[in-house]
C-alpha cells in the first residue's frame, strides 16, 4: 500500500463535533441510554473522549473515528462494533492516535467483534467468504522508534495533513493499551487507487502495549502490518485475507509467538512480506523481529505465491515454524554488486535467520527462484541446511481445508515431524516453552471457542 492522495483531507477539516447518535439521541453509556441500542459514532476533531463502549449496545463507526491523545477508549467483552460501508471519503475506521489508549479486553467466551454494518451476527451464512473491503479496519499508533527520516511518519490510509495519523517517537516502551480476544472481519475498504486499510495496522506501537488473541478474517488487504515500533504479539490469526498475512517494515523489532494464517484457494499474497528501511534501505533501527511457532498455510494453487519475502534490507529471526502449501519459496533480495541495503546482507550478518522450521509442499519441496540478479541460491540453501530447517513431503497436520466443513485441523497429527525438533526458547519471560514446531502442540487448538473460523464451522 502507498500513501493516499490528499483528496481525503476534506473529511478532516470539517471539524464537526463528535456525534453520538442513537435512537433517542443520547450519549452512549450516559443518562437515558437504553440497553440494546445502535449508537453511531461519527468522526470529529474531538475524538471519542474518555468513554466505555458497553456490550449492551452495538456501535456504528461513521467515518474515521479517533481516540485522541490523552483519551482512553474502554471496550467491554462481547461488544460489537460495526463499520459503516463506503470507500474514499466515506470510509470508516477506528484509529488510536499517539498518546491515546484502547482497552479492548475481550475473553474467549466473549470476544470483541469489529465487522461490517451489513453483518447479521445471528447468521453464519449472510456474508460469503469473499465479502471483504466492506469497511476500513483498526489502526493503533504509538511513540516507539521507527527508521523513517525525522523519526515520525504518517500512517497508510490517513491523509498526511491529519496530525492524528502520525506515528513514531523515542519511547520504545510506549503503551497504547490492551487489544485481546478481538475478531476483525470483512474490512480493508478502498481508500484510493490500489490503497486499502489493513485489518490491524500498528504504527510505532511500543512494547508496553498488549496485542494477543486477535483474528483478522476476510480482509481485502493485509491481515496485520507493523510500521516500526517494538510491540510484541501472541496468538494472531490471519484468515482468508486478500493480500499478505503478516507484513512488517520501518524497523519493527517485536517479539512474537503463535501465529496462524491460511489463504483461500488460489487467493492471497505472501505469507510473510518483510521489509526493512525506506529511503534509505539501510536506515536504522533495522527490522529484526523474533517470530516463534507460526503455522502459515498458502492457497495451494496460486502461481508464484511465496511463503516469505524479505526485501529492502529486512532482517528477522524465524524459529520453529511451519510453512505449507505455497507454490513459491523464500525470496531474499540480493542486489547487484553487494549494494548496501539488501536482505542477503542481513542474512550474512546474522540479523536474518531461519532456524528449526519445516517446509511442507512449498514450491514442490524446493527453494528455487530467489529474487535478484544472481542466478544461484546456494547461500540460502546453505543457511537453511545449517540451521536445522527441514523439507518434508508428507502431511504434518491433522487436516487442511478451506471450506466450512470442519476439515481444518492445524494441530500436528499423531507421529508428525512437527512434534519434535524445536529450537529452545530464549531466556525471556515473554516466550512460552514449546517443544513442537508450528503454532499448535498436540491436542492444543487455541483457535477454538473465540474465532470466527470456529463459529463458521471451519475447524475440526
């Protein structure tokens, strides 16, 4: 995605007061508010204020709704937030500005749901799987460091004139709140030509923020994207999105464990699109997140669909993960003449590492097609072989299905090669000991109970 044009600026210069409209015109959770209302939250310069959104009501986002600096939006477990439809000037999204905070703490029994206004939550058949781009998405911004010149930037999807859309700073432990047990559905509307919003966008978000148990389902663009920062994540789900499952750039350095992703048949982009600097490519800090225990399943049929692509001097350390059903392999940018700022340099300096991963049905169980001018890929194959990466031809998982037939079971099958061979976790309290490869241990499907995947009947 690229920065959008300035035509959206008119949306923000209206400066209209915050409108919280309901059937009786009262403020949400204020005097006179009845249970079970639909409450429209209209974007304005005032932001949402310090407010709690209650599970008793349904909240409709009308336009770009901001949590301004100094404000805290609290969302109760089980609350439903719906984005109103529209593209360009009519797009809707929730944006947490730098200095603002969101406290969205759902539970496994009562996840918080962001979806489109047209979604009938009493039905599992009202929207098809390709019903994406029906509203914007969720954007969280913070004050952690990024590698853009000047230390700040304007987030994708927000006009550069809107200062609340800026991110980045010098506080790597910045805290934007809690985002736990949240399902984001059918988002990613078009803002401009070839420009959509991701399901969950994080710009300069700091390590004081909690992001875990978050599902992005049927987003038109990427599932998750990080623009710099240091935020850590656990238990992320990117299901049936139109572009990349997981995308990072601009110097993101977070710690991560337990990611799951799957594409629809013959659809989607890259499992992991990982970028480094941006003008210049060798800007610091480098993008070097640590990722443990991911299970990433491609479409199985889309030509040239890569499991992982690393460009623009991107690093990253990927351990104990499974990549399956991709027609393309790993792309590591290798520019002519050892140019400063390619990802092969990060590989050779140790900032890029693949360790103890398993590749199943990836590019017909080969790793041909490394991007760049060099025809051979021996350096990458040498790296993979030296770090206990395995290529297997037999099935590792309980079942792969892209239909709502209860055939999807990403838990390793009995006797699976994924049950052994994991690298030890680092001596860091963030990471959980997991002796298996992939996002799931034996009889431990953490997708069950709270995800839309489970509700719709995909999971075994």
